[in-house]
C-alpha cells in the first residue's frame, strides 16, 4: 500500500471592532471560488476556535467539493450602530 500525504496551507484571518468579531475568513486556494456566508449570531473572539456554526459551514463546503475561500460575516448589534 502506498501512503499519500496531501498538504494545504490555510490562511485564517478575522476582523474585530470594539472587541466584537465582524468576520472570519479561511482561504486555502486564492484563485478558486469565494463564498460569503452571513449568520445572525456572535462569534468567538479566538482566531483558531470555531463555533458549531463555523464547523457546519466548512463541513458543507467540503461535502460539495467547494474549494477556495469562505468568509463568515456575523450580524451583531454593533454593526448597525451609526
């Protein structure tokens, strides 16, 4: 049996304003499709800790064979203040 090892580089970034996470982005193939998902919940403040919703979004993308980049935007009260 021949063992194959695949390696991917994943860039994880997020934007925080007033200690509230606005969005998290995972990018693994820059020249592939980009997906924006808007969710009505708050995110965790940690860059490497995902909420159950984040995990479900990534799992759904993988099941559809989607590659590229996913940005999850979190709707919070702070985003709507003027």
